[in-house]
């Protein structure tokens, strides 16, 4: 009998050194809001999303990339010097179609640059949950779900999405990872009522204090954008188009 590929969950970038990402499909998860923004922008017609770690790099890449938009946040607010923030609702088709989005965020884009040894790097959100799970099953490779967390501290929303993924694909993988089992248990407890389950979480309180409740409602809605963003040569694109 052919052994199943393994699936693991890393709950914080601070724990990434404990996992071997070589040869895996690594899924970057930053629900509030980087990976939600990435999938929304691409499904709404952006030609690519270029993730960068720092604001000054974002500005520099934007200056040399034709027809581009610089976007990103620091601590939930539009970063100084950038054109847009990190709301998935800021990138409708009428605005973003055919453009390159250069994106930097507090947590998610930083983690993207930490897993370069992976066989593939893709991004996950509730917005593309079913498409993502179908892709992982079809590839039949080891998977590492990497939660962006919040400044290296555990957060609930990324863990909740990791658990949703685990629960959907568990029969196709060997799961001997306690963090994966814990994430799956948390997701089972919330019974798919994701936003309500997160109301007492730190990131929910932080972002609603900035007036971003509509963003959070959007980011916890499954399957609005049925694509899989995949990283190729420093640029995220729809996997079906690469």
C-alpha cells in the first residue's frame, strides 16, 4: 500500500524552524487579511501580486513595475507611502484588472519569504477554501500549513482556517502532528460559524476598533474566490494560468 503524504500545521513563523518545508507544498495562511486580499485581487483580474517584506521595498518595486499598485498595512493601517491598504474589498475588478499589485503586510508577506525551500508555495484563505483543498488533494504531496499568526504570537483565525483545511482533506493525508489535530478540533467546535467564533479574538477586536468589521465578514466567507494563488519567480498568480 502506498503511504499517504504527510500534512503538518505550523502555528507561528517563530516555530517554522521546527518543520522541514523541503519538498512540501507550503500553504501561507493570513486570514486577516493578506491571503484574503491576494486571492480577491487575483480573482478580480489582477495580473499578479508581488509580495514583499518591507514598505520601502514595496515602493521601489512599484516604481519599476509598469501599471502597478502599491499596497499594504502596518498594524492594520495603510502603510505610509503606499497607495492602498490591505483590504480585499479595495480591489474590485473595475480597479485592479490587468494591474500588478505590490503587497506588503505585517505578517503574511514576511512568512512567504521564509519558506523558499518548498516545492510549491500557495496561499490560503476562507475565500478559496474549497479550491485550495481540491488542489492539495490532487497534488498528492506533503503539505505544510503555515499560519502567519500575529507578530509571531498564535492567533485564532489562521488556526481556524488550518483546521478547516485539515478536516476537509484528512482522509488523503497522514496526520501525526498535534498542532494539526488541535486546529481541526477548534474548527469542529465552531461549526462553520467562523466570524461569530472569532468575536472574542484579539485580531477581531483590533481590526473592529479600526472600523473594519465589513472586512472581517468578507474574509470569513468561504468560497467567494475559487482560485489558488501560487508563487512563481517572486510573483503570485492564479495556478490555472501558470
